[in-house]
C-alpha cells in the first residue's frame, strides 16, 4: 500500500517533532537528593531544586548534577610514623555532604579525590604528633582533630565533612609482641600488689580479732573475779553470822550449838579428804567417840528444837566422852570407838 505524503503533511510532522524536542528542552525534572546547576551560554546562572523545573530552550542547559545526600568515602591504608618513631598502618572512613552544589561543581575538580588526599595528609599530620601509647588509647581525640581540620579545609568547596573515623591502627608484629609482654608484666605486677594488699588486710583483721578476743577475755575474767569475790564476801558474811549465832548460843548456856558447829566442820573436812584424786588409801587416827559425841549433840539440838513428839522438850544427854566407859568385871575398860591401833580408811 502506497502512502503519499504531501508537503503539508511533512511540515506538520516536523512541527510536532520540534514541539516534542522543545518540550523536553523546556521542562526538566530533578530527582530528590540531587541538585542541578544551570548554565547559560556556558556560565552558571542558578541551581535547580528537586521537582519540575523550566529552562529557556536552546539558551540554558544543565551543567553539573550534584548529589546532595551524605556520602561515605573510604580512605586507603597508609604508613604513619609516630612521635616516638614507631611505624604503624592506619586506614579511615570519611562522611561528607554537599551543601553548595555550585561551589562543589565549579570550585574543585574531582571532588572525591580531593577529599581523600586531604584526609590522608591530615591523618599523617595528626597521628605523627602523638606517641604510640597515646595513639592507641586516644582514638576519639584523633577523630575529633581530623574532623575539625578536614572540615575547615573543604569549607570553600561548599562541602561539610560530618565525620572522620579511624577504622584500624596496626603496629608492627614485633612491636605488638613487645606490647603483649609489657601488658603481661603489668598485669602480674598488679596481681602481686593486690595479693600483698589482701595479705596485709587479712593480717590486720586477724590482729584486730585477736585484740578484741583478748579484750573480751579480760573483761570476762574481770567479771568472773568480781563475781567470785562477791561470792566469797557473801560466804564470809554467812560464816561470820553463823559464828556469831553460835557464840550467842554458847554465851546463853547452850553447849550443844558448839558441838553442832564442830561436827559440821569435822564432817566437811573428811569429805574433802575423801574427794582428793591422789588419795586412794588414807591412814589417819580417828576419834570416833568425838564424832559420835558431836553427832549426839546434833541430835540433842534437834530434839530441843522439835521436841520428842509429846510436846515436851527433851534434855540433851551428855556426850559419850563425858560418860564413864562400860567395863566388865575381868576386862579392862577399852573405848570401842577409840582403838589403840590406826585404822585404814
């Protein structure tokens, strides 16, 4: 099928194509996160913001498309000589953002390479002014100094450096080994110091405990001595009172009281002799008649006090030592409670 186009049809088609091209040249769409510079006859005039923008066709054109989002730039590893002549390897990472697209586009060429080299130079400068120990322990100080210096340097380019971080610092292998030995020695020293302090504290606590125990023991002994002295005092008072009562009884003519007193002391003495641990056999003369007489005196006292049950007070019998011994016609008088020989008790 043959299509015959006349001159008018060709003109219309050309006009439509030119209109489309003009529309594309007139309207420009800028995505979010980017800014475009506009040049008129090769000269910067303005900056297009994200959204729909209109240009003058055939007179204005897009110059540079700048990314205004925050970007990360990796800093390669480099050798750094510290203040104490130690060689270390360090790498870093930098975060920056374009604040002025026109300055970033027309004030510096190859922006990322410039920021990278500037950061590397300042890393060598900052880290080279520090000792190795200070370098390894003050990484935050290094980051802060790098950020301040680099941000001040890129400010004329319309760039804001938001963060510079040292990723890794690698000392030489022999230096790492020496640092390990130093750390081990330091920890052993610290352990010995702590052990010595613990031993000293333990000795102090033991001494304080012994001191307190001695004080408590002395206080206990003092209290016991006080109680014992008080008991002896009361016993002495009781003895004195008993002696006084016996003396009064004797003075009033009651002879049985002295017999009771003597018999009690005599019996207590015999009990103490029998309790002695080193006395198995005791040989001693005993005047049984005296004991019997004393016991008789005790019984007589009891009868005088309580009576014989009929309500009459019984007169005490004289002791056995005061009565004549019982004798037979042909046998000499012998006291059965006082044998001539010693008895075994």
